[in-house]
C-alpha cells in the first residue's frame, strides 16, 4: 500500500507541467492536492511570459485553474 501511494504521488507530480492557457490564465488537469505547489510554480512561469503573476482561481476534480493578473 505504501509503495502504491508513493507511485501515485510521483505520477501526479509530473502532471502539472502542461496545461491549456493564454494571457488571461491557465488550467491544468490531473492536479491532486499533493502537487498544487508544482502547478502554482508552473502557472507563475506561464503568466510571467505576459508580465503577470498567477493567482489560484479554482480547484476541484483533479484540476487547478489560475488567472494571470498584474503584479
């Protein structure tokens, strides 16, 4: 059981690196509670392309949505 949880955590940890977004924000799918920090960092990188910072908008059903807002 312990190894299954570790495997799940490692699987989810890599899922926040790609998402669907534009200058207004980005949404990542397959985001669990274990890697919301990773999704936040990735969203910040995305938003910085537009001179903005990421702001968490919504989470649920293994997804996290961020708005890109002025710093």
